[in-house]
C-alpha cells in the first residue's frame, strides 16, 4: 500500500494519531511493501512545529515500510527566511504566512531564532532530504501541482511543484498517472478521475471549528478494477478559534 499524508502545518497531535492509524491499517490491509508519503507543509500555523519536524526527521525505513518526504511551499519560505535574515521581504513572507506561530511556540523573535544554531539543522534537512516529487508506475505525488505543458516529470520546475494551485482546467490527462497532491485546502478530500487532493489542513478549522489531517490509502499498483481511494483521518475540535485563525489568514495555504 501507499499512504499519502496531506499538509500537517505544525499539528503534531493529529500527525501522531494519523500515523498510528496508518500503522494499524498496514497490519490489517498492507502489502509486503508499504510506503508513507508526506506531501509537505510540515510547519507553520500550528504550535507543535518542532515536534512535527523531530518526529518526521527520526522516522526510519525498513524492509516493510518506506518513508518519502516531499517539500512544500512553507518549507520554501522558511528556508528563504533563515538563509536571508537581512532581507525583510523573505522574513515577512514566512512570519506573516504561518511562521509567527512557530516563533510563538518557541518564545523567540526572528533574530534570536535565526541566530540559534539548532534551527539550521532543520534548514539543511529540508534542503537536502526533501524531494520535489515522488513517482511510481501508477502515481505522481507532489505538494502543489504539475505544469501540464511538461508531461516529462524531469522537466518540471521545483517552484511550480511546490507552489502551483490545481484548477479545474488542469486535468493532468497527459501524465497518464493518478496525481496525489496537497496545498489546495478543501473541507473534504477531492477525487477526480486522475487526481486526489488530501489537503484538509485548515478549511475545516475556518468553517467547522475542527482541525483535520487526512491521508489517502492506495494500492501499490492500479488495475482495471481500481476501487475509489480510501481515506484515513484524524481530527481535533478547537474550542477557541481566534488564536488559530490569527495564524491562518494568509492566501498561501
């Protein structure tokens, strides 16, 4: 089986619950080879960013379970800010698009945060460990979206893969594979003929007062009798929305 986890955004409680549910699902429905794909946007907006990063960084693959880590646009703006601390545009982009919650979590302003050597280990991990996409014989996993003018994945620009929004005009038919992505938040997972969107990261919060993290479960190989994808979810009710919404008001999902 292949499991793809949508945008986490600093919610470790939900990640831990969802990951445990996936492990149980593997015991019940898994194959000899199982893969968990993380679709990016691990940080910002939530207040358990360091726990999320430490948990993911410490995951180890084995003969039965492989882990793939994809880079999202929030990793991009974090790296830009940390590597360019004197460029206010980069710093503001990160802080105003969810990074403020990260700083409040650790009780530091940006300058002190950037000067603390420990945080740069996460920058290195994001730059050198995260993938722009993951491709199998039947699926393409990406954070944002694909440039439909470039059916060869090797021709895709990383910025497009991290930032592109899916629109109804991009049906991805030229790729002849199912595309699994996040980055475009919706109250519920979306399924088209050749696309699945599993980003339920904050639309639930905005409209229902529920924080929701979603994963899709897919067979390693599709066949002619391919069934609709299964979804596994973890959710948490948020009694006080104001502090959360303060860090989720940006258009950058």
